C-alpha cells in the first residue's frame, strides 16, 4: 500500500483573535490575509473557549481587556486545552508583575497598544515557525515511518520545501522499489 503526501498545512493558518472591539484594522486584516491566514474572531473569553472546542487555531491573539473571564484565567484554560498553541497578548502598558505572570502562565509574547499593524504581523510571524515546523515534521514522520528523533536530523533550518522534497524523494524511491 502506497502512502500519499499530506496536504501542505501552511497554506492556511488559522488565527483566533479574541477582542471585544468588533472591528479589526482593515490594514491588519489585509496583511494577515496576504499571509494566507484564516481569521476567526471571538468577542469574549467564553466565545473563544466555545470556538476552540470545534476548531484548533495555530495561534491565538487575545486582548487583555476582555469582558467576563480574567485574561490570565483564560490563558490558563487555553494552555490546558491547546498546550502547543502560542498565545500572544495585546494590551495597554502593564505592570512588570502582570507581564511576568503572563510569561509564567505560558504567554508567547506581548504586543503593547497602540501597535502598528506591521508590528503585530511581525510578532505573529515570530510566534508561528516552531508550531508549523512541528506539524510539518509530524506529517513527514507519518509519511516516512521515521521516528521523530530521526526526522530531527534534517538540516536546520527546516523549510516546508525541503521537507516536501525529501518526502517526495522517499515516495518515488518506495514507488520504484515496489
């Protein structure tokens, strides 16, 4: 039985934005869509927790000032339900103790408002590579049957193209030897 290549997962990255302001800056929205990101929105912590029961975002961008659940309590629940998903907080300037509390609870990064759209995009990009590379490696190891530790022997930095080339080469070798 021949294996088929998994579809490239990085074509569409799902970003969950949790903010009580219903509008997203048109410039930021366009930048994220240009990055092939599918934007899901939630206007409260409760809405976000309900949404992640049916969908798994690759990144969560959350405003600290949300109605209902405290943002740090939300972070704890998000990290419990989606431990590998990076969470980035968008907030007004904070006290040092609050910043440390967020990092202790597992926040990936903070973006202090007001932030320019390009700054938000840069922080999002910075937070995604580890997560998408891990998913690509899992696909690669599932396809090749190699253990994850041997897949980690691939040259660094990994790129989706190099993983895809390697997987296609192995597929061709398996096909030719059959």
